[in-house]
C-alpha cells in the first residue's frame, strides 16, 4: 500500500504522526457511524449484536476499524438508526 492515495498527510512537525490513506479514512468513518448508532440506541456491543443479528466479533472489528464494514452493512446500520424497533421486529 505504499502507493495508496493519501487523504490526510502526516504533520511534519509531529514525529508520531502518520499519513492516512483514503481507505483507512473510509474505514474509520464507517466505524464511527456504526459505533454512534449503537451508542445512540443505548446498547452494548453484545446487545446490539443480539438484537440485530450481527456477530459480536464482526461488530467489534467494524467499530474498532480493524475491518471495513461492507456497503450492505453500512446501509443496514443506517436503517437501524432510523427504525430500530421495526428492524429488530423484522429479524426476530
């Protein structure tokens, strides 16, 4: 990934800083959306995973940006954010 497009360049005055690729920025934004949706509903990772039928390990990986949530998962989370009770009832 040495030639990956850079979304945010490292601060040259900060030796600890690093470049952020477009892919990493997208993964982080997806992680934030998922985490904010879950916490906005007041659910733990285990509760959210159980209620909406998402493997808890997968949810954890998405929220911690260890894995990129696929487009369908982002769409699913957006629907959950708008209609949590309806989605929970539909997957029960």
